[in-house]
């Protein structure tokens, strides 16, 4: 008999929810909905709308943009507090688990169709080697992937809040300007949607949203937007390369998030990223051995949350 699952990918900009059935044939999504996170006071109003009049799910998992102990979470960029116990009692859900959003994304990788994973650098993949997944959006998410006994283990983290390391004279000037404003400059201050806006403003641009800057860069209508996206992609690539060295990620570096999918398939954008990724001085050849793959699936975190809900249901 099939059981009903609820999955969610909860970020500072958007929240994706899905109901699915799980049985012998696997997971089948029944219904899904996208919400603008900032237009709501918390997760409960979204669930009241999404689950209205339907049966209570047997299990649920929510990937959240912020640290969590599995039962409680506070989102980094929204004043939302989540409690698994409150969600279980308030909505009659059998079991609720909260996970870091990029831990959920990592669990979603096996569920993505192969044609939605695009190679940016072939590298020299090594079976059983660690991997890493990261993605820029409202913030910058990071998780590690480790093979252990034939199973893939996910190591969640908050690597996006590591200190920013400028690699060019322009990046150094940007870091100095941000330091004067914030007192500390994290990678997420630069490699994120808001970070792209900061770079564009630093260069003298006037566009106000990441979408406007990205569109102007791609259609060539704003030279400063092109400079800003090149600078952003270089910073992104440099950080991804640092993570790859940290993890010795011969198993693969996976890039998720809508910004990468929109900007990197363009030849110039991918080149800016990959060149910075590989610029590791004496370890250039090691960086070049790391496979880089672009995940062009917006629902990656949602798919991973459903997979984790199914696993939780099986283990009790």
C-alpha cells in the first residue's frame, strides 16, 4: 500500500512544496506548489493552504536554508522558526525531519535525470572519492559527499559563511569596500544573488536585482552587468575550487541553484568559472582532475527532501 509523503525546499526567496506517494514502484509526485517565502509569516500558513482538505502525510522532510538539529531550525534570511514537533502536532503528520537545504540537495542528486546534469569540466573521476555540492541563490549553500561502505553519506555545513578570499586586484578593492560596511566579509556576501548586486553597484552599475543584471549581461545591453557577472562567476569558481581541494573532490563538484543554470551554459560564463576554479598555482593539475557538473534542476532540494521523507518512513 502506498504512503503519502510531504517534501519541502524552504529558502529565503521561494518555498517549494510537494505531495508524493511512495510504494514498491518508488516515489511519485502527486502535486507541487511554489510560494514566495517573503510574503508569508512562516511555514504554517503555506502548509494550511497546500494541505487544505487533504489527508495528513505519513512523513515529511523540509530542507531549510539555515542550520538545524533535525527538530528545530531558524532560517538565516527570514524570521521563521521551525519546530518539527509543532508541525507534527499541528498538521497530524506522522514524522517530520528538518535538514539543511544543501544536505537535501545532495540527497536529490540520484533522482535527477542524466540529461539535467551538464559537464563543465570532465576531469578524471575517481570511484569512491569524496564530492561536494554547492549553490548560490539568496545565500550560498554547501554540503560534502562521502562514500562509505557502498553508501553515500552527506555532510551538511555552512561553508558559504567562510571568509571571502579575493584573488584579483578588483576583488581586493571589492573586499575592502564591503569590509568597511560589514566588518567581516563572507563568501556569501559576494557569491550569491545579493552579492551580484553588490558587485554591480561597486562597478558603478544602477540595476537593482540579480535577475536584471543577469539578463542585461546575457543580452549585452549593459557592459557593467557583463563585467559584474564575470567577476561573480570568477569568485564563485575560485571558492568552488578551494572546496574541491579541501575535500579532494575527485568524485565530482556539483553546482546547483538557478543562477548557475542561467549564467553558466553561456560559453563565456562557464569559462570564467572554470578558469578561476583551476587557478590553484602548484595544484592546478589537481584542480583540473576534479569533474565539475552543473545541475540544471530547480527541484533538486525538493526531490532530496522527498527521498529523505521516504527513508525516514522506512526506518521509523
